[in-house]
């Protein structure tokens, strides 16, 4: 997704006219469904003026492209500024510019980490060279189009408020500054030279559009990449807060080896990369000959990881890398150099099969290691015995004499990189109040089914591609098939649906076992793992009544150990018991409904609950349908103020809206003046009598004009049309998108000299598209009958 896209000249004009920040702020509100903090707006106002000055160099072509706030696919990270065009070799190129307001930095001993003033205090953060380079590498990794079409990505950083560059360019960071040079305040001319070195010619190939709409490679699965990672290969590029956590952990591990015990608490929600960072640390610390183990309460991820490593090394070695959280009851103090605890919110007090060993798993992990790191999301505590909280870890670390450090992961890599879906889910499950009260503009496949059999068919269809789609459910049905392999566990006779819980033979490997998509997993077999798509069956433990969530732990199956002890607690502390059970049930469905990287499908056993979620899904589907449908309301998707003819100030603030099929009849002043709908142009656009707005339908120009986009045109343009995008009409044309005698294409003419004058011999109307099936329209006869109806100016 892209917030702002224009030519260099248009960008300069927008900055000079003081409309650039308003344009960006409005698009952020429209596209991201959020208001921009004042600090963010101030940063645009400040940094973009410095970028304008750098672009004034005439060696940088006026037709170069400028893109601002580009969202990297499958993440919630955005690139500040991109300049596109062609380099000296006429290769397509895009220069990534990371903009910083910083005035000074301090050097650290951590790779690619500096210390600077942030958020009211001095904090550690990524070196901007590493940030710019990692963003470029991430785009190249995810975007097939960038690789296949050889679009050169060139990263750099501009710290326009920084006067002294010794620290930011310290030799310790040379590896990163060579890959992405840093420019400070007095380097403004050097930045201009750098930009002109890499962007010699204008952007004639719609590079940013191709990047934004390029083919996205499916995101990697941690389990699938594990064997390669254990061999030292980089499978997951760590960005921003992930890099900070990783480097901080490495530093603390070395510090713990020669000084006091260290404890690092890392908070992060679903999809923020907790497990990826944990495994990367396991690999690196082991490589540095530190005795390190990966620890988890839930055995499902451990068993999957072990299975994926089978055959790559000895079983004893694999078993020594991955341990359960109850393994340290009798461990000697400081036996291990580092223990990396994933899903720390699942830690218990007691250990052992009968929960009768030890005192506290948190205490035992801290005691057994010089350095302990806990990855935690308190909103994923899903059993009454889960005691993993930040406060409890702090307390136990202090008791154990460990220095405590805390960091947080925010970068989102699951749910299509959508923070919006996670915030909406918290709202829908009534876990917390959020601003995301609907699914509008959220790029995530969320569907609700009235029939569980239909949902199963949809999941099985998704699973055919890569064996990465599964069904899961709240634990509301007894596990009859555990004893009787022919018994069905989850049965809805009215829908012809019958399914078993995950097979006992598969154990904790259900998530990757062949044929297991037919079975239904539970929280215990999927927490800590991820799929492409997840189908969730919501049981009677979670229902909606009059718009409010009502939970009931009594609806859970008797075999479900997650609420074991609830009845006793209910007698002794009824209010506390209900509140805790409510939290556990909501957290369980939150966890289940965030296992899918690309989509979540839902069936609820209770009709009112089903309708509650279906209303959200219908609203999202309706928005998408209107956006995509050619038969949608004539003004749908036009996000500018619309007025009637009587309300308009024609050509002062408003211009007319026309259907292109009407526009294809030769315009007259009377026709324009009689338009039914008028639109108010943004402040940075000036209305005039020759302008009109129309919608372009079809894929023939999708490199420049998205299908269904509203665009601004100039009617009956004079002068040369060569190289311009125009609307033309000719009786020989039959446009493949709508069958009419008019079309919108790139205009090219071939002229010959006759009797001292140049006349058109041949006109070629060229599509600019990534879609197949579109060809040049070539006109050689009766060229004089060709009518140029309008000239394309801009997508609105």
C-alpha cells in the first residue's frame, strides 16, 4: 500500500504549496483508518522540505517518481521515501531513503544499534543504514516482481538535523554504512549527487506501481526454515525491534558470562516474530559455544521443530536443544549459559505429570542459567495454571539476583501484516476497547460460515496448495476418538458434519502431519505454530447475547485441563473464578483466530454469535464487492466531496463527474455545464473549465491507472499528444475492457512529411499493463477521424 505517489516535479510543487502534509495525512486516514499523531505530521513537514531541496538538482529528472510511506508487503513497516527512475545503464531503479529527525547519536557495542533521543528519553534503536538496507532486502525477498524484472533497490539514510557525523559513521558500523550510506546536514549536495547517480532518467515504466502491485512471494514458515537456520543460513531478516531484541540478547549473554545474572523480558503479540528471534538466538549462541536451550511449556512447537530437524543431526543433539519448561526442577545453579523461553505466558508453578514437582518454573529457569530470556504475550494465557506474567518474571528475577531488562516487539508479520485485524479481533472478542471497530480496509481474508461443512471444504481447498491450512476449535467436545478410533468427536448432524480431534497417533505433530487437515486441532496442538489459513469452530463456551460476550467455562469438555480446578475456585472465589475463566476463554479464541497468516474462517455453534461475526464479515465483503464491481454505484470509491449541480461552484472549486462512455461523445461546453454530479478537487489542484473526473474500468492501463480508479482528465486537449495517456474515440476501436469505440491508452504517432508538412501516417495506442491479453491498437486508415476526448492528468 502506498500513501503518496507523484513525479518529482509534482512533489516539489506540493511542498512549495504547503499541501504535501495535508495530502499525506488525508491518505493515511483514508487508507490506514487512523489519525496521524502530531509528531508524525511534524516529521513530514520537516523532512519532506529537506527532501525537496535535495531534489531541486536538475540532474535528477523532473519525471522521476516520488513515493512516500510505502507499506512493505506482509508487514506493518513503512518506507519513508522512495525515488524511482532509470540509472545510467537505463535499468529500472528505486532509491530508498530512511529519514530521521535525530540531532545526535551515541555508538554502542551492539551490531547495527545506536543510542539516540527517542520518545522523551535516550533509547537504543536500529542504525538508519541497517534500517534502510533491511527494508530494501525485505522488499526484494517478498516481491517476485522486483527480482524477476531486475528493479535495482538502492538504500540510504538522510539525517538532515545532524551536524556531526562521527558517531553515525563510526568504523564499527562500516559494514552497514557501505551498504546504505548516511547523509547528514552538511551532506545535502552529496545526497543530491547520490540520487542523480542512481536516477539518471525519469520513471517511464511506472516502477512504484509495479512494486506495489507486484507478485508477493508466500511468507516463510519458521518450522520449514528451521533446518536451514540451524546450519547458519539467514532465513528471516530481522528488522527494527526484532534486530534490537536480538542484539541486546547477544550482548546480555556475553555480559552474563563474566558478570551478574541477566534476565530479558520481551513482550510481543501474535505474529511479531517472538519465535523467529528465539530460534535465531538459539542458533547464534550455540555457534558461539554457549550452552543454550530453547524452552517452551507447550510441546507442540518443540515436537514440530524436532521433526523438521530429524536427519540433519543426531537425535540426542536435537533433544538437548529443545526442552520442556519443567526440565529444570533439579538443575544445578547456572548450569546453562542461556535459556530461551518461548511462549513464557504458558509457564506453570509446578512441574511433572502430576504437577507436584518444583516451586516455580520461572524461578527454576532463572536459577539454572546465567542468562534467561522470556518471550511473552499475556493475552495468550489459556489455562488456569498459566502463571507467566511480566510482573511474576520481574519478581522472580529480583529474588534470583538477576538484572532485569525489558523490550517489546511490534513489527507485525502475521495476518498479512495487519495490526488492524489484531486490534479488531480484540474489539470483537471484547478483550479491550480499540479504534478498529470493523474490518473495513483490512487486508485479511476473514469469512464466517453458516455451515461447518462449507468451512471445511474451504479449508481443504486452501490446504491443497501447501498443506498449510487447518481446522481448530474451542475444547467444548469430549475426545471420544482417543479411545475409539472410529468415533467422531465434533458432530453437527443438521449439517452432515462429523470430525475427530487431532489423531492421537500424530500427537503434537498434528500441525504438519499428512492428512491431518481432516481433523480438528485445539489450543494445545496449535499454540506457538502458524498456518496460511485457519478455520475456527467457536463452541458454546463463547456466545453473544444482546451484543455482549458471555463466557461459560462449564461448557468446556471434562477432558480439557485448561480449566481444571474451575469448579472448586467457583465455590471459593466466585467473582475471581468467573473473571479468570472469562479471560482464559477469550484468550483461547484470540490465539486460535490469529494462527492464520493469510486468513481466518469461522463457524460458531450459537446462531446469535454466528450472526455477530457474520455482520463484520458482510460489511468487509460488501466494501470489497463495491470496490471491485463494475456495476457498483456510479460514485462509489470517489473519496472527495461530491455535490449536485445546484450546490456546485463550477470550475472555481468543483469539476464535473462523467462516465467515460458519455465523455466519448465529443464534449461541448453545454454538456460539461449540465453534469449531474460535481466533485471538489483537493486544495493543491486548481479547477478549470476544461477538467472533468471519470472512472477508468479495466486492466489495460493498470501500471499507471488501477482498475476502477477515479481520475482527473483535461477535455479536448490541444498541442502534441505524443507520449501522453489519452482517451480517444474511433469507429475502428473495440476496447477489450468495455467493447466501446473509445479507449484510454498511451498515444504514439509516426509522422511523414508531405508537401512540407508533417502528417500522421500511423497511430499506435499502447496499453501499459501487467495483465495478459492486451495488444497495441494500430490505426493506419482514416486517422483523421480519430478524436482525442481527454488527456489523463492524475489518479485521485
